[in-house]
C-alpha cells in the first residue's frame, strides 16, 4: 500500500479516534494531542494495514484506549 493510500485510509479513522480519546480524557486539547499520538502509532502498525475494517477498528480502539488511559494517569 503506497503512502497516499495509507493517508487517505487513516483520515477515515481521525473522527472515531478523536471521539474515543475525547470521551475517555474529557479535555478537548488533551484529546487532540492523544488522537495525534494514536494516529501516528496506527500509521506505524503493520497489522492495521493488513487487516480489514473490523480489524482496524479493533486496533484503533485498543491503541486509543491505551493512550487515553496513559494521558489520564499523567494528568491525574
């Protein structure tokens, strides 16, 4: 999969990624930063690209939850 295709696909996950982070973190600016970290990790995760949409959603949820919980422990 070429770079532009990956970027286009990743853009489809921006909104759900932010929604998960915002729900868990509760702060808009922290959620934005967290979502950026999540999307960066997704880009570097081969399983994300190899899977179908359901696999990608599951990976997104796991990574977004982990990053959000880390942010909450830092802020807490």
